[in-house]
C-alpha cells in the first residue's frame, strides 16, 4: 500500500516501534511522518525508525518534525499517541491522590488520575484535530491516547473531526479467553460494548454456541464456588483454572453473566468507591508493590526509553529478530487501514459516538463497540440494548465524560471538582475540592486553559 502516515506523539515508548515493524511487514510504500514536540524524544524515534527502514531495505520516505504543520499536508492517515507531560506528569496524577487515601493501578482512564490527565489531553488534541481538518481533511484520523472517551468526545464536540478511538483491549481479552477455555480465538464471535476499559462482552459464541455459561462455570471454579447454580454446565475440559489474579473480573462474570474488558487493572478503577482505599483490593492496595505496581509501570517505561535512546544512536545494526511482531496498542492498526482501502468489510472494536448502535446508552457518547471497516470508513454495528444492570455500571460515567470535557475546554475548576465527585472515588466535596486544587497546581505548566 502507498500511504502518507503521520504519527503524532512519535516519542511513545513502544507504539512507534510496533507500528513501523507492522508497516514494514505488510510491505507498505509511501511516506511516514514523525511528530513530537519533545526534540529529544523525536530524535530517538527518528533514529530507531531509520534503523528499521534501512535494515529492511524499505523505500518508505521518512520525515520528522517538532511542528506537525510541517508534516500534515498530504497525509492520508493520522494517528495520535500523545501523552502531555509524559510520565513525569502521569506520576503526579497517581501520587497526589494517594495523599488523600485514593490508590489507582493505572490512573490514565478514570478516577482522579484519569480526570486530571483528561484536562491536559483534551485541548491539545482539539488543536491537533483542527490542523488535521485544515491540512489533510480527507485523512483517516485514529486516536490511541487516553483517556479515550473524554479525548474523542472533546475532539468531536469542539471540531466535528471524524476521529476514531482505537485500543487493543478487546482483542487482547479475546486472546485471554481463548487461553482460559482452550479454544482457538478465530472461532469466537462476540459483541463487546461499553466505555473504553470497561467494555462488556455481552455475547460470546463459538461455532454458533453460546459459551457464556461455560465462562460462568470457569468463574465459579476459579473463585472456589460450587458450579451448580443455575444449572451451569461442567467446566470445559482444558480450561485454565489458575485462581491467581483478576478476582474482581471473575466475580463480575459470575454475577452478571458478561465479561468485562480489560481485566482488574483497568476495571477496578471504574469501581473506585470499592477499591480505591488502602488494602481495599482483597486485602491488598491497588497500584502498590502488592498488585499492579504503578511505580513498576513508570520504571519500565523509563528503562525502555533509555534503551531506545541508546540503541537509536549506537552503531549496533537491526537484526531479523527485530522484525517479529511487536505487541502493543498498535496491533490491529495496519489491518484496519488495509480493510478500509480494500473494502474488506471486516469488523473490529473501535470508539465512536453512539448514534443508536447501543440503544440504551446516551446519544453522542463515545462508546467502544463493534464497527465495520470498509470503503466507507468506520461505521458502528447496531446491537441490542445492554442488559439494564450492565448499562447501570455505565449510567453516570458518560456524564462524567461530558463534565470533564467541559472543565478541560472552559478551564473550569468547579467543573473539575464536579467531575471528581461524579467519578466516585472522592469521599466528600471538601476532599474533591482540595484534590482538584493540588492537581491543578502540580500540572499548571500543562494547563494553559486554567491560567
């Protein structure tokens, strides 16, 4: 294929490497433009990418700039992976709430950390969208930056740009379910709808047979419960019953008869009123060394970037081993673009406004849902209403999104406090107000709307 693909946020620790390897392995030609406002991160990305292209003998034309307007003209695909403030700002999103007794395993989607991150992310993403509309209005526009729903909603509300949110969470869970049940993932047919990082698999079929009862049987076995309730079938032969990890996810499967993506590390954050306290996660503290270590995540990111920087400027050549599949968020991006260009009419999970594809979720809310990828672009697959109890887990979440978007665009401290209360992790208005003020002060360099 011949495209001009522009990657904004090219200094991403792993995304850029994975995407470039996928482009090379698919035999693409054309151009690749790298954009990052951090000159150091951009030089690292450019050095690595040039090594990959040279080792592969690729004829892809490479350009790089700290100014996106230098690169966007003529783009046919734009992908954003930005992280305003990078890991140093992300740390404050998690560390400051800890002072108030609020613990987060990730802090990039919901809870105070996700809300704070959204304030930094939405205005720059709106500015990027305006440049895309001005300089390459016909380009496919994909976003991987978190928090997904607020970012995409903010962009669409402010600019009308047709941004599509992508995340590898749903296919990642399909592969996990394949492992749990000992069934090839290619045999799965499913419906997964919700909000990014709390997306409910409401139907899962294998060769036309509903396997949700089998998953509930696995859940009860993993939780050490009898598997006789509601005449559940026997646990499938070959099922993985290792009881360690993701206890809350399996409790939800047993209770609701649906599977939440993307497992406890993300899902628990949507229930911050239950798990946000010290020792609240089955006797452990989320985000600590006990479980889903946040410090470990940050350290791994710093170490990976340090390696990338060293390798980008070293004389050490790429090897054939470096061109194997690199897992990560980018996993299906190239397949999706090819499905659109070739009118393949394939279905993938994506984040789009609700135009009625899930009838009992709010209109215009950015939801994660199955989508067609074909010559018309990306369009939602219409599904049945969600069961009331599952819709209830999302009932106030989209209003949190709307309030957060308004706070980010208006520079409204009061709406930030409102969003923290809607999120549910804060225990009082006073706590939410104090936390909001401390986060705003810590992130002031990245929040010009609040100046």
